[in-house]
């Protein structure tokens, strides 16, 4: 049986093992680039097991949680999920899961261990409910893969793990008109930031959508805006074999245009005259800046590349002066650039966010502008389906549950709508009148004076207090009057009853 060995190659380690003979020649399998001998041996053992099972994982194979999650990330997440999702999942695995259970055999992990891990992470970090949900999602996704695809466990111990009770901090909110004016007035002299805020407020764009816009996406004649790409920062690592979401500070990063978040995020929406006129003015200003800066004005091109997962992206290349672009580069014109044409992507909003929170004292996150846009539309009775399509949501429930806050105006409007269209005239309960009705019925049922004469209550009143009450109100009842029969020999009925004062009752008794 082949054995894995490890040796040092320069500053890195390499694993190696020997395969079976092909045409009488034995083939060597190796891979280098590992920081330590231990890492090289672990990777080599995994590679040898895969080789011995034709690429499949044995059911009785012993494998650590660390190696199993690495296999899941490389063979499922990388292929099936977006690059941003891969980056997020990789960080969660590396920072939150492996430090706790990475060294254990996958088959030895049970639900109690995972529940204790989730509880402790929350107690120590106090992450938001959303982020804790992401940790649990990664945990469940990984163990589900170990069960259904790798067949190394018979059940998923993560299936019954639950989040601890987490208080929502109400982070996402709707900006008031006063806050919006303060924010926009503060950055009106910085167009590449000012118009980024306007695109979020007037069009409900995500930050990656706003800074991913190029001028060919905006039709200033028709008043439409097309969202067909986003901008994102990716890094390149030659050892990984492709572009990927890098760890900050460990790799060089560049801006890339990529696909929108979901299929429904690709959309064309109408924009109002306020935003349209503003963008038209901004475009003219950029053209003047280009003439003023001349050859020093930044020019932008894109070239097609592939991410680690094989997805197509377009790397942004910025040039000035006499620099020539690659032969296959395509000239583009980003909308949100500085006065000299420089493009800073979504990093453009880092400084405004700091200023708005610290200097203006307004709780701010760029996404709140999108949230405000959606809420104001709903608050002012915009069709919900239109709002969903405008925001690019795949499901209308996302629009309602995530972005539409039930504001005080909505609550007041709901009450008014119901009062105007569905309110009933509900009579006030009158205990004295109800008591008269009960006494009248009981008297005719049990008093010998009444039963002996055959005096009864008319059927209409006997079966319905409402009928008696309505007659009473229409025939002059008030709390100072008493019910009296006109003919003492006849029944209680609308034709034989009337309301009389206390003095009239006494006179009647005397007679």
C-alpha cells in the first residue's frame, strides 16, 4: 500500500505518494505550498484516500472536522455558491467552527457539543441574530453534506441545534426627512458620494449596485436605470489557482464587475425627474472635468477573467496619460468617480458612514437608505408588487419582512382606512335597559299574576335583546323613564308599550 511522505521544498512543504503502474511506469502524485509538515501530511492522506476510492469518500473513513469542512468548501460551496458566499462561509469555518471542533473526528461530534459551541460563541461575542444565524447555517450545511454526500455519518448532529434567545437591536431603520437633509447637505460638494446616496434613496439600490453602475446603464431620455452588474473587491492568490475573496491584509485586491445578487436583481426601473436631472447635471460635470484634466483624467477598462469557482468577472483597469490598455480590454465609464476620474468602488462610502455616525450623530448604514426608499413607497400606498420588482427581490415576502417597517404613519393610515370603509355603528351597552329586558321576560315566565292572565312578551323581543333595544331607543327611552304597558290586559309588544316618567308610573298605580 502506498504511503504519504512529506519533504520541504524551499520555504514550503510538499506531500508525495506513489500510484499504481500505468504502462509499466509508476506515477508519483504530489502537491506543494503547505506552510508546515503537518498540513502537508494531512492533505496528502486526504488525497491518497480520494485516490484509493476513485475520488469517493469511504463510509468508514476517519476524517477530522477540519478536513471534512475543507472538502465541503472546495467541492460544494466553491462550485455552487457565489464568491462572496464562499468568502463568508470560509471565514465562519476558519474563525468560529474549527477553533472549537476542528480537531475532532466528524463521527464523534454530537448535538450537545454543537449546541454548547453556538451558545458559547454568542455569550462571548454577542453577535447579531443574523450573523449567529449564518454560523448555524454553515454548521448545518456542512454536516448535511457529510451525511448525504460524503456518507461518513448516519445523521447530522447539527440538525437539532438552535440559536439561543437573541435580542434584536433594531439596527435597520427609516431615516427621517430631517436626517436625510442633514446627510445630503453634508456631502453635496462630493458628487461621487452624494450621488451614491441619492441612488440608494431615490432608486433603492444596494451599495454594490450603485457603484457598479456605468453610464450606459442610464437612459436620461426615457428616465430608466438598468441594474445588470455589481462591483466587488476580489484578491488574487497564485496558490489558489484563481481569483477569490481574499483575507484583508494578506493579498492584493482589485475591483471586479460581476453578476447581480440574484436573477431578479437584474432589472430596469424608472427614476423620477429629481434624480434624472441630477444625474444629467453630474454627467455634464464629468465631461467638463475630463476636458480640464486632459491626459491625467483616469480612464477605465475591463478584461474578462475567471474566479476560483469558474465564474466570469471583469477586472477593472484604471489608466491615465499615455498608458495603453491590454489588447482585449473594453473601455467603460463608471458613474460614481472622483473629480479626476478615480474610482474607489464601495470604499467610497467608508468616510461618509464615519462622518454621518460620528459628526452628524445619525445612526447610519448605507443599506438604511434602501430600506427608507422601500418603506416610504409602501407607506404612501405604492403597489407592493412594483416595490418588489423595483428592489429586485425574488419573493414578495422578502420585501415585506425585511425592508418594510410598520411606521406610525402606516398604523394611523390603517386605522383610518378601516374606519372609513369597514367600521360598524356599534351601540353602547346599557346595563339598565338590559336589566329591564331580562325582568320583563322573567316576569312573564314566572309571575302568577302574568301567567294567570296569559300575558307574554312578543316573539320579536323574546328572542332578541337587540330588537327590544332598537325599539327602546327609537321610542324615547332615557335613564329616567320606565317601561309601561298601555293596556294592562295585553302583551309586552311595540304597539302596547311606552316609556313614561316616574310621576306617571305613580299616577298609574293610584288609578
